[in-house]
């Protein structure tokens, strides 16, 4: 059995400890074109084994005779031709749904495949599809991005996936923006698979490119937009070097907040579209968003056509409480440091003097008097606006994550902001009297002297180490 990584957050209720999950297995028949939807809490486990037929989890096929286990998951197992599942453990709720949007997801995939074929025929002169998925929170954006990625990989492509939603990480911790090329299957249990930092994994690892954002929602102006520009530059130059990736194109997952569109203004969406040269804009679930965006992008010249597409929200999408999201983020962070269940990593603990740490705290808009509406006035080349404030460690740092950048502490703030992240460290304890900080790092080794960035997001992760 493959275990689900890093989810030992809350102590499991005693009954799940004493009852082996295998003793309560049951069979579930799924007719063709239906899906088994389930919700499992963080303290319980659902195990799933494919007995016969074929089935997929957000596009990734379930291997026969493999037992998958899910904890703290809301998801669905879909079958095109019918299957028999063996289920074990306990769920909060589950049911079989006959109405699913999988047919339109598959059609979307085939339309993208045509664009990829066109890129191949043009010998990569034309780039494959550049896709952005937008929609309200919990509309099913991440689920669709995963499905499209899995189908592309199954079709022998190597698409890139870009996560611009700081609320959840992709192969990195929440609060980061990341990009990775997918040439092997998407991990079923873990979400997206593992990066090399998470230790041994049954699914080949992916090496993500990470930038630190450090705020909960995409704001306008000094951080989000420049990081989108930076990421677009990095992704585009990567695609220029790699034919297979260029032909496959990329899919961008976004945060629900950029689709809120105050008074029909979608600044961040427009910025992402223009920086990444997006040519397929998928809106999920909202008539208004679709109509606003198709109007906005309809009168462009033909060489920068943006096809705006509308997809229905799946009835399976569930609203996730703040409490659940917090537990999900903590599990991602836990896994970053401690690895996957049985293949657990032992993060290294180290102590640093206050003087060894070069910590830069993100100054948020409301603190600097730099309001959201000032975005246009902001000139990144000017030194007039500070992005960060340099801080001395204090006990308020306890339980926080620091992004270790590749920039030097003497670099300009813009350079620190635009530099990629080597990794994250966790502040376990601060001794103000002795001026020492105890840190946890997933990798042993020398303590870097580079600039470290502290944001206000993700929230404190209490109890990561005792
Ligand atoms: N067909 C489905 N059946 C069951 N659960 C589903 C289905 N589609 C999505 N979900 C679940 O619903 C939740 C919300 O979906 P998802 O994360 O894809 O939305 P999102 O639009 O990316 O949300 P956010 O903007 O908050 O990141 C997730 O827990 C996801 O696993």
C-alpha cells in the first residue's frame, strides 16, 4: 500500500487506529460514464483498489492491484467504460454521480491536442497552446488543470503547469508561485507528485521553478504582477530550449480572487494573458465572467487571438471550509519537510546566530501607503518604493517559513523579489536572550548567507516540531 504523505496532523481517532482498514472493504460497481465522489477527513483514510475495468482520478489512470489511500481529500474516481472498485476505510460522505463534465473536459483536451499537432507540423515555429484557467474559488480550476495535464501526458506530451494561486502549492509550499514540466504521470494520492526535496517517491520526481510571493491573495502592483512577468520570462525561455515542451504548451492555474472582477475590471487576468501570450482562456462556471472576458478579448488582432471558452462547474466541486484549507496547507508544508509517510525524510535542525540571518519582510500594501489602485504609477526601476523591510529576528518569527532566495542581501529589492527560491526553512524557535534561532531545513548542509524572505502567508505552522 502506498501511504499518503505528511498528513499526521491531528491524532487519528482511536477507532481508526484499532480497526485495520482492510477489514471493512466493500465493493463499488461504477457504470460507464459515472464517477464515485468522496470526501475524507484528515483523521480518516479511504483506500481504493481497482478490481476490474478502467478508472481515473482527475485524468490519471488507476493502476490495477494498487491500493491508493486518501486522507483529507475531496475527489472523484471516474470511469469511461465501467469498473469495479474495492473500497476500505471511512469517508465523511460519498455517492455515485451520473452527470459529470468529463465529456467536455475530454473535448477540450482534443481541441488542445489539435493545437499541439499544429505546433509539431510547424516544426515548433508555432508554439503549442497557452492555456489559462479562471473561475471563482472552488469552481474546479485545479481539478481541470490536473485532468488536462494528465491527458496531455497520456498523449505523449510534456506540458508545463504553472501555479499562480498562492493559496495552494504545486510541488512547493503554499505562498509560492511555481512552474514544472510534466513528462510523467501526475501522482494520484499526493496531488501533483513530488519534487526532489520530498524524498524517494514511486512516481518520478518533477523539478519545479519557484518564486516566493508570500501573500494570501494576488494584489495589484509591486509583487504579484512583476512575479507573473518574471515567471512568464522564465517559462518562455525554458520552452525555447525544449522542443517537446514548446509543442505541448502550458496550463496555468489561477487564484479564485483574480476572477472576482470588481466592476468588470480583471487587471490580473489581463496581465497574465499578455505576459504569457495566453491563447486559450477557460472560464469555469460563471456566465458573467465568460461574457465579460469574451467581450474584453474579442476585438484583438488575429495574431493575438484569445479563445475564451466556457466550461460548466462540476456538481462534484465542494466548497472547502477555511479550517479544511488550513489543514490542507499544513499538510503540504509538513510533507515538504518530512516527506512521504513511509519514505519519511529527516529534516535537519540547525542553529543560527541573529547576525547570520538576512531576513526581508514583505511590506504589504496597506502598510506602505501603496494602495492597490497605485499599480500603474509604480515604477519597478525606481528605488523610491520599498518592497521589503529588513528585520532582526524576534519571537514573532517562531513557526514561520522563510524563503531562501538566490539573491544577496545587498541586492536591490527588485532583484531579491525576482530571484528564484532555493528552498524553504522553518523557524522552530527563537531565543531572544541568546540571540539564536533554531531552524529546520529539508536539506542538510551549509547555512546560506543569501537574502531570505518572510511574507504573511502561509499562516504560522504551529507544532511542526516539538
Ligand atoms: N468531480 C469532482 N468530484 C468530487 N470532488 C471534486 C470534483 N471536482 C473537484 N472536486 C473537489 O472540489 C474541491 C474544489 O476543486 P478545485 O480545487 O479544483 O477548485 P479551484 O477552483 O481550484 O479552487 P481554488 O480557487 O480555491 O483553488 C477540491 O477539493 C476538488 O478536489
